[in-house]
C-alpha cells in the first residue's frame, strides 16, 4: 500500500469522530490527497488493518474489513468542513484522475474535451492545448471544427509566455464550469446500474429478486423496472430500425427468441420481413418444438444487446423506460 492508502485505512479504522478531529488539523492539499485515497481504497483485508494499527493497540487491531467509499469519505469531511467545500472536494475526486487541473484534463476523453472547447475562445483553447500532453492535444485538435482548429493553431504559434493571472483565470473557469459538470455527469445512479444488472439476469432470477425488492422497497423496484430495457421493449423500435436490426441478427437466434415472445411482438417482427421471409421464420419457430426457458432468455438478451450496440452507433433509435408502453 502507498502512504496515502495506509493513512486512508487508518482514518477509516479510527471512526468518524477521531478522523474528523484529524481532518481539522490538516492542510487543504493533505485533505484532498487523503480524501482521494479514501474514496478509491475499496476493501482492506483485516490482516492489513491489524498491521497498520498495531501501534494504536489491540482494540483497533481487531477491526474487521473496511470499505472506503465516496459516501463514507463525504460523511467524514462533513464533520469539519463547510458544505460547499465538501461538495467541491468530492466533485474533484469524482472527476478525472490527476493532481493538477492539467493532469485531470489529460485524462478526459478527447471527444468530451473537444465538445466543450469548441464553444470557448480560440485563445482559451490554445492555452489548454499547450498545458496537456502533446498526444492528447493532437487528438483534441483533430476533433475541433476545421476553421476553429486553425484559429487555435495560429494562436498557439504566436503564444508567448502565459501570464500567471491569465493561466489562473483559465484554470478557475475550467474547474467551475467544465470539471464540476463532468464530475456530476459521471456519477452513476444506483437504480440505473441495477437496471443494467437486471437486464442480464435470466427471467426467473429477475422476477424472484424484483418481487422480493418490491416487498422491501416498492419505489426502488418500480424505478428499476422503468429503467430496464427488455426484449418486449423492442416493440418501440420504428420500422426502419427494426429492419436494420433484423438484418444483423442470426436467423436461428431470432427464431429461438421469438419462441418465447408475446404474440404482439412476434407479429411486429413479422411485419418487417418480406412475406416469404416471415413464412420461413414461422416455420422455423414451429419446428423448434419444446425449448428451455434459459435458451430463450439467452437469445433474447443477445438481440437486446445487439440493439443497444446499434443504438450507440446511431443506426437505430431506442426508447428506454416503460412509460410509453403500447397498450393493445
């Protein structure tokens, strides 16, 4: 473990009250570095904790496994720092990795960075591209509009020593506008994450777990259901999108998937095939005979995954959620 990781584990082992007292005596840079280490620490085995805590006595040495999370870190910071400062530190932690603003920018996806910079002044963009790694600057520059990119290049060529005040101004703007928004955008909603997991469960496991969840937290269960995208939801794909999907799906997999589909969804697939192809598909489905539910689920999941991949590439349009369900 690195020094910051060891310190983070000890802080978590001490508990919120003692850790808060230590935070109050630290410099801002120390708080930021330690907070980043705590947020990314993950699980720490008990033997490691015992070794770290041996100087503090047997009682702390008996501590069980610790898990450093964003939530536990934020809770500890809230004990001693103002709310707005806590929010700022947590947004910096959740954002791209890097000690300085320029390190962080170097870890931002070039398409995301270019999309933001294309709306800035060419001089500002020139400053940014001189501060990040040349390879990253090259990728960002190639994604900027051609005329705008040339304006940036000309300013970079004419650029002399950047005044510290100007550099600080650019850094403040990036931190306030870009990094804060990026950190907030990168936070994953727990319900969205669970919906993706449920999409990959077989039908029996999905039904069993969601039913149990409804008994404990109906609101969360309903929200997850609304975020899930299932094989039946393909009925909300338009005709052109469905035809594109049909051209990319293996015919035997399609027959197996439709074997367990509703009649409404099955007919929607048939309507987007030629009369001859639809007849052949019906014959394939009828010729399958009894099939295992697991095999049907796997075939349907593969087609849903194919649809999502095509949607990500802009080839078809998908509507997530259940609020626009078609009622026959």
